[in-house]
C-alpha cells in the first residue's frame, strides 16, 4: 500500500495538479491534513489559487481519500468538497494505525505524542505549521508533510508518502527524498 500525504494546499489547484502528476497518482490512498481550500487571513493568495478547481479535482478522484478540518477550513469548504471534514480521523493499515489531524489544537510534538498514546497510533500525521517534520519519538512516528503551496522556514514545497517500508518526505519541485525513516 502506498499512501500519499499532503497538507495546507490553501486552494491552489496548480500545486495540487503538480502533486497529483508527480506523486499522488501512484498512491492507493490520499490523506489531506487540512487547510484545503481557503487561504486563511494570514496567508497571501498564491498564483494558482482556484478553490473551485481544487474542489472539483478532489471530488472527482477515483481512489479513496480522507481529509481533516484545518484551522482555515469552514463549512463552505465541506459544501464544496461534498464531504465532512472531521477534526481527526484514523486509517488502519497493515503497518499500524495512522491518526490524521491538522495539529493546531495540540501543543506541538508533546501534544501529538499524547494523542498517539491515547489513540494507540503508530503514526500521527499533522499539518498547520507548513514546515515538514519526520521523526520518531517514544516509539511513535510524527509526520508533517509541510506545505506544497506556502512552505515556511526556507523549505521547498513538500509532501510525503507512507508505505509498508516507512515514510518519505519529498521535495515537490524535483522529487528528491528530503528525509526517510524505515520501520
């Protein structure tokens, strides 16, 4: 199983198309960790900003996908996406339980580790910071795929892939593996 993980697209349909063509089209499942369509009041409108086109692309996916509500997602986003955006969701896999949340309601890595212990998760996926994170802490893997639209702290646009072998953070601009952890 190959799971594509993306977050913080903030309505940019061009970035989504690039991520789809380069990585996500080869995935069996796609997980979006929130801030899907809206730019949010603190973020600029980016070139490629087209929430209706992004919503249509997501709604027309022929493979399974799950998403959670980010701090910039609103009821109108759920209407455009024709699905509810819970604050947290889970995926059971052959390599363990994955818990997905946007992450803005947790106190950084310590809060996410606490969530992992409560949920008995092997991997906690979050977004929100626009900064990629891939680390193992107390037997739990923390993954933030960063943002393909508005990366921060001089990171390139990023996303991630989770497989039976482990997790890879990928540079969307050139496809390079930025960091990898094997189980």
